[in-house]
């Protein structure tokens, strides 16, 4: 009997797998989790998590909530919540995350930005001071004479 796939399983609970020996050229997007044991040449975006196995390679950007990396990433790696770099991992590029666990032996070549996202102020321009003599509006251009 065939399994009913329309059972309403939320996409966050689905795990997509790019197996060993498999090569994906292009972008991968899922609301759930993706496990990469092969090669991805393109961006990877997962709503829940990205797991890159020891033989897994991503040549492109990775964006997710949580990431566990045992393989190789060349590009920007953004883990909104948590990033775990295991001893066999190699990252070449920019890393942005809130929290990171880095095992001894992991290689990280690039920049790291950690912590909470800073919320932008309502306005980055200073408020004009009263009586400063600076005009805040431009005079209208004179109409051409006829």
C-alpha cells in the first residue's frame, strides 16, 4: 500500500538528503532540514537546520537556524541560532552566528561575527538642531522667462 504523503506533515519535520557521490549544481531551499554528504555548488537555505557530513562539500552560501559542519564550506555561512564546527570541518569564508561550538582540529579561514543582531535605530541621521542656520529645504527653481 502506498503511503499517503498528504497527511499534513509540516515541512519543518522533513529531512532532505544529498547523498555521497551526488552532485547538485544550483540552489537548495527547504523549510526543514537538509543533510549534505555529497557536493553542492550553489546556495543552501534551510528553515530548520543544515548538517554537512565529513564527505560533504558546499561551494556557495549556507543560511539556516542551526548548522553542524563536519565537511567543507567555501562561502558565507549564516547560522541564526547555533553553529557547531566539528574536528573534521573546514570553513573558508565569512561566518555569522549567535552561538558557536568549535572543536579542536576544525579549520576556520575567514571572518567571524557572533552575538545578537543589533536592531537598527529608528533614524541614523541626527535630528536637525533648531536655529543652526542650516536650511532643511531647497528653494524652488525659478520659472524660465518667456
